[in-house]
């Protein structure tokens, strides 16, 4: 996402680990996002109505975990259209399934790769609020696939340039 288009977007980061919140805040602010931080699910629910475009949320937290928080966000007319992207260091299959069932759009593995975060946030911020939930999820998946394909092409091109440089040095 370009910094120009990110400027109007606010990302809510919900994570019980202060260091994780601060790292994500720094990455997101460098990309031009406005960032709101929350230390647990309850705090995230309170702050979710502050003009938030996307929520990045840890799954396992004290007080209120990410799955419960996501279900409550999905059940609330004021927050149900906000895409939730879960973060976790231990993405077991049953946690992934529970996250999607709770209403999550996607999952990012900790430690988060900046390129993956950027692509998924870019996709999540391009969704139109007047679309049905099914249309929004379908469009999100299309955009993420397109970004992954573009990244693969860029990596292949970079590898080709490196290979040519190595071959020319050997000659």
C-alpha cells in the first residue's frame, strides 16, 4: 500500500504483549497508517468504534481472548464489517478454523513478515462497506492472491538478476 492511500486508514492493534504492539505500531506508522493500540479484547472492543478500518488481533490473550472478541465484533452492527486479521505464534489447525468461524478474514503468523502484513492490510482496506459479507471476503481473497502472485514474480525477477550477476562474475 502506498503511504498516500494508507493515510486515511486506521488500524487497531490488539495484543497483550506491549512489545508486539509497539513493533506493529512502528511498522504501520512507517507505512502511513494511523494506529490505535489495545492491550486485550475488552480494550479492543471499546476502541473498535474509533473509525477503525482493520483490526490486527492476537488470538491468545488474558481477560478476553481474540476469538471471543472477534465473535462480539461480528455480532455488533457497528463493527461487523471491520476486517479482523489474527496474529499468532502457534497457528494450530483447530485455532485457524476457530478464527475463521469467529469471523476472521485471515491469519498472520508471528513473527509477522512486513511484506505479508502490507499485502493483507492493502487488501482489507480496499473492501467496500456496501458489499455483502460474502462479497467482501471473496474480494479480500482475490486481492491477497494477486499480491502473492505479484510478490512471487518480483522475487523471481530479483533472483534472475542475481543469477546473471553471478554468471557474469564467473566468466
